[in-house]
């Protein structure tokens, strides 16, 4: 049945596109053929040529999404859509890889002097799972996180942020069009993180909210062009006491970039506007010097979710080193090549649970 509906969806899509664009054949008989070519350059050229005569040709993904939703339902290529948000669902995860990563972290903890903590964050599909229709197959992320935490050795502390996020799910804690948490979501996780590390979090009332951008369409939207989903806002929480950042240095191979803020507003001119937070995943190592009244240094080993958390950690550490294991491994280096990990007062690993179960880069922890 599902195969039949998929065939109907695809056939309907092409029929509508051909009907709407038929007259372009008289303008350029080759353009319509190029539009659906597997040749990227040819397809781009055809799109540019037909844009003035056939606006729907540049929006074919939106057409396909509309037809597919009407014929086969609300899940397309692993992305569930409703009028509120887009959710990337995960019917399965790499259990072997995830538990192997836990083993590598446990072994690392035996060699490191500093206390180590692990945060596994649910994605939006994990927090909003109860709102998914019964026919949507989605892995129980709370179960994943708990099973992985259970395997941690004595030298690694587990930081629970699932329940703080779940309790705040009615608030704007995840983007509607991107598979990532917002600044508010990161803040709620930060509150519990800092408490579990023995410190006091700064209250939300100590921050001013800055609306950096209100027209963000994330990667899930870019895949489907589902126009019924409202665009997102990029919000920054700025301390009323002023910034504690003194210097930020980003390293990527031989490239070095210095800045005075963890916010890189040039990202707002790109499709990946949420890369305003420490330039996203574009660096191997970041060194952040702060003016915080603290004598502690933090080593943060990060997945993508960590970028949005970093601004809240600044007042608690005089220096923060951020390492991206994937990029470090791509450079052929290990953690000890990049930093002296025994020089830090605490080591924190922060990943969303899906990325954690897929990465193969924790062998750099040596």
C-alpha cells in the first residue's frame, strides 16, 4: 500500500510540474529537461533561466512536500511535519557505536586527573515524542540516554537534562525548522548542569533578550520547504552585568581567527544563521579567555549542541577550551596533541544523543 502511495505521489508531482511549466518549452526546449537533470550545474542553469517565467520551478521541493503529505502522510524522508514544527525522527540508532563511545570515555577517565562529566541531550523528537502519531517509528531517547548513563564508570558523572527540557516543552526550547535547541533550551539545561557541578546558575532575570534574527529557516525546512511551518528566531541572552569575554581564538588547522565575542554575527547573512554561536562547527579548537571571578579552567569536548550552551558557561570559568573531536580526528591528531588535558579543573563532554551514537571520533581521547 505504501509503495503504491509513493508512486502516486511522485507521479502527481511530475504531472503538476509539467503542466505548470509546459509553456517554458516554447521559450527553451532544453530548459525543462535540464531542470530535472542529475547534473547539478545544468539544473542550476535551468532554474535561473526559468525563474522569470516559471516561479514554481524554483520551488519544486515545496510542491513535492505538499503532494506527498496529501497522499502518503506527514512523514517525508524521516522528517515529521505538522503545523507547529518539523521533527527529524530516528527509528533506530547505532547501539554498538554508542556503547563503544561510552567505553572510550570510561578509559579516558582512568587517565585524566580532572573530574569528567557527560551530558547527553535529547533532540526535539525525543522531547516531543508523545505528540507524534502512533504510526511514526521513533526511538525512545530517554531510554537511550538512561541506558548509556548506566554504563558510565565511576570516574564519569552523568548530567541529566532530559527532564528540565521536557518540563519546559511548551516554551520555545527547540527551533521549529532545525534539529537543535534554542538559547532558551540551552539555558534550562545550563541551570541543571551548573547545579549538578556544585555552583549556582545565574537567574534568567539577569539577562537581556536580544532578537538577533527573526527569519531563520533551518536545515529541516531547507530539505522539505514546508511553508506551513512558521519561521524561527535566533535569540541571544546577554548578561546585564556585561560580557565576561576578553578574547576568543579559533583554530582550524593552520588557520587562526581572533575575536572579542562568542557571537559571530556574520553567520546571520548565511543559511546557517544559528552558527552565530561560536561559528558553529567550523573550527577544531577554541580558546576563550574571560574576566570571570573564577580560578577554574574548563575543557569542553563538544558536539553541535554545545555551541549554544557556551555563553552561559562563561561567568563560571576564567578559561574555556573547546574541542571538536570530529575535526581533530580529521587533522590526524589526538586530544593530547591539542591540549594538556590534565591542566583543567573539569572536563565536560556535551552531545545530543543522536550525534553521540553516530560519531566515531572518541578514539582521539588519548
